DNA sequence: CCGAGCATGTAACACGTTACATGATTGC
DNA sequence: GCAATCATGTAACGTGTTACATGCTCGG
C-alpha cells in the first residue's frame, strides 16, 4: 500500500484497483485489509488523509516518514508463504485417479499458462516501450519478465506431462 | 493427510515428516493443523486409530470410507491461494532502492534456484528409476518435473535480470 | 542417566477473506 | 431517476502458525 501511494496519492478503493490490476500477477489485498491498515498508517503518520471538501471519499498521500518507511521495508526480505500447489498435490496421488482424469487437470494448467503467456506478452511490450524513458519501468519490466518465464515453464511442463499421460493411457488398455 | 495415509498407516508425527520431506516442494502442514484434523477424520470414520499397546503413540490407517473420500477430494480442484511474491514486490518498486540493492535480492533468488535445481535433479533421477516398475512413481515424477521446470525458469530469469541490473548500474555512474 | 528424537495435544495469536451495511457520484 | 461504480468501513469467520506443555523411547 505504501508502494502504491508512492506512485501517486489515491483513495483506498483506488489502491485496491491498482494492486489487482498492476500487481495482480504476484500480489493481492482485500478491502478488509486495506481500510484498517490505512487507518493504522494514518495513526503512525506514514500517510496523510486529504478529507475532500464536497466530494465523497478521501485521498491518501505518502508523508516523508511514509516514504522513508517504505524504503526501509523494501530493504528487508518479505517472508515467503509456505508452498501450496493444489494441482501438484492432486497429481502426486494421480495413481488413484488414473491417466484420464489427470489429463483433465493438466489440460487446465496448460490452458491457463497459455492465457497468461498471451496477457504477459502484451504487457511486456507495453512496459518495454515505457522503459526507454522511464527508469522505474525497467524494474516493473523485470517483474513482468518473471511472470513470462514462469508461464513458459508451466506451459512446457504441461505439454511434457500430457505426453507422459497419453503414453500411460495407451499402455493401460 | 488422507493421501499420506493412503501410502501406508503411520503416526501423526510421521505424517508431518512425510509431508515436509516428500511434498515439501509444493505443500506443507503444521502440527497445530495435523492433530485436530486427525481427531476430526477419526470422528468422521475416515481414519482408524490403532492405539498401540505398550509403545507410545498410535498408528492411523485409512478406512474404506477414507479412501473413497480421498479419491473424491482428488477429483475436485483445490482453490488456489492468492499470489504473494515478496521478491517481485520489492523489485517492482526497485527504483526506490537502486540497482545495487536490487542485485542482492536477485542474487539470492539465483542461488536459491541453483540449490533447488541440484536437489530436484537428484530426486528426479531417483524417482525416474522407481518409475520403471512402480506406476505411482510416474505420477510423483511429474510433480518433481514441475519443480525442475520452475527452478530452471527462476534461474534463467535471475540471470537475465542480473544482466539488466548490471547495465543499469553501469549507466548510472 | 541423559539427550535427541518421537509423539500428542492445546491455546494464543496473526492474518486474510467474505459478506454485509451504507452512502455518494456519475453517466445515460 | 436509476444503474453502475466509487467509496468506506466493520463483523464474522476460517485457516494456519507458533509456542507451549507434556510425556515416551532408545541409543550411547
């Protein structure tokens, strides 16, 4: 949230939008998280609320202390969440389902990877164009590239695995 | 947990071990989760507890209903956790840190990817050998392969990104 | 006998989501 | 005027982790 506000001042609602739209590939926050946090950040003096005169809603902007805090937070590692990949868990016990049903599972992975690849390829082109003038865009480009690498890996794995499943199915009968 | 018990009957402690050791690359469970769940599964008649005579601890085994339930659970998709990649988040706002500090961050990603690649390569060889006789091992191999693809992608991205950061650092000065 | 590992369990806590409630604004 | 969207907030709920408490067992 501090990061979002470092780009430009905005409402809590807009922060949520910015996060889902721009960071959606690797981060997420819900309203139930955003508003209480915003209140806390205000109390800590890290953001300031411009209570709008007549229009509804308020605009939050980063204070100097907020910016310092953001930089400080970016310096230290963010603890990784424990791994949880439902697809792999299902596949691990695939012997209980058989090749047919596993094929469906991997099929969905492949399709999702393809969609993601298309999306990210488009975004990559956009951000790459921005990156010529805007230094910040070069860093954003790295995160897009990470998604691209991951999507390509996912796609390659899915295709390899579908081949293996086809072979197992052929031997079965 | 039902999956672990489908391989062979074991204690709650051993379930935890099996999960961290064997599924560690894509799944995790803590004791605080395991024991209450085990009690619930017992109440639902999905597992049976062989209260050992003199030795401490008990052995849990899957009942017929438990096996049916496992197959049923494997059939339906496991909801994906919302994405949270701390490294990418930090890099996205990399402009606030500069190329030097970002290099450290990506460096760690690269090293972690290399270690993982080595680990998984060894495991892959092992499981591939088992897969000749054991059909179940073929499914397990797929999950290892997924990890390999992901690790290679992570490594390739890290190296590409380190190059980009080197260039940005060179231009900076 | 003692330390390491096996084994079970609970309580407190943190985190995050979903759903709900409420109202303003804007474009058609 | 009405629907969609902007906007803020809270309460309930579920989930999962950490830390703690407790005791057994086995090898050296």
